[in-house]
């Protein structure tokens, strides 16, 4: 009888936990979703619907006028520049990170512990902005896009993820390829990369977001307004008053929100294609040290 009562109590307690847990998670989800929904709804609203700093939760009207204005303004050119920088930077970073991770994953690598310690030190200590600026200026990268790519091309965190994932690949798979006469480049290209798609997808997303959201470096190193990225223009736009105008038209919240949507668009487009690899890649890349 006691066992039956305990089972009933456990069943009721578990159902109560599931209900409370669902409510809490729903509230947390709404906390993040509602502002994003407001941005989207406001971006397609007409000017008269956003006067007076209203907070729109449902569309009163629908208009793509603000997106057309973006296409016809300098914001779209900045958007394209940001896309190019993020894409080129991501490809360049992956070209560096994958071979480096494969090399560090080799068990017979001479000085492996020393290399890993030196790499981890870069995660702990930061030289600061002033020495960083001096180095960039010394190499003549001021006012060039190289200043946005080369100094941050290799992320220590992403390198460790790649290294740990490759270390989890069975040695027999690599040794069999070496016995068949494959060199290290062939092994990396034909064996390691196809097997490592989950972690490659996750790290690619990390790198793309890193380059896409680059702001401080653009402000520090890019002095030509014709080379400014979307993030810098977006920050300026958000903090400007409504009296600001682009051309002959005033800038209201709907235009600002439309630019914000453009700023979120690449990640929103990429993530659905990468999400199936994302969790498995991160888990496997962080387990083995």
C-alpha cells in the first residue's frame, strides 16, 4: 500500500514539476521572442503606426517600404560589405583552424603540451587595445579590411573545439589511410573533414557571427566612411533622434527596425541549415581534452 502511495505521490510530483518547468521555460522564451517579434512587426509598419513611440505586438498595416528604402540607401552597401567581410573572414579562419586543430590532435606531436599551454595563455591574457592598435598600424593595415580579418583569424576556443573533436576520431581510421600511402593533406581532406562535419558547421557559425558582429575593430581601424560596415551604421542609427533624415524622408522606428532585421538576417538564414550539426558538434568537441 505504501509503495502504491509513493508511486502516486511521485507521479503527481513529476507532473507538477513538468507543468511548472514548462511555464518557466515558456516565460523565458517569451522574454526573448517578444522583443524580436516587435522588431519584425515594427519594420513592416507604416510611418503613422509608429508615431508616439508605440510598442507594436501585432501588425496594424503591412508595408515593405522601409526595406525598399534600405536597398536604395548606403545601408545596403554596408550590408553587402559586412557579408563579404564575414564570408571571406570565415573561410580564411577555417583554412587556418582545421589544419592547426588536426596537427595538435596528433598524439606523437613533439612539444604538444608546450604548444597547448602557449595557446591557452592567449585565452587568459589580453594585451589591451593600445598595443593592439600599435601593431595594426605598424603593419600598415589601418583603414583596410585586413585589420578586421587577420588579427582575429584564429580563435583559441574554436581551435580547441576542433582539436578535441579530431582527437576523438579512432586512430585506426587514420592509420589505415597512412598504410595505404595517403599523406597528411589527403587524410585531412578525405577523412578528417568529412567525419568532422558537425564541429566544422558549429565553428563556421561561430566564426561568421564573430566577423558579422565586429564593431570595435571597425571603429578603431576603419576611418573611411565608404568602408563602414552595417553594425557601425546601425549603432549610429539607433541612437539618432527621429528628426534625423535620409534624403528627403525622416527616419522613424520602422526604418530602424528594418535595418535591425537586415542585421539579423544572415544568422537567421544560416542557423536552420547548421542546427542539426550544432549540438552534436559542440558536445563532441568539448568532451575530450
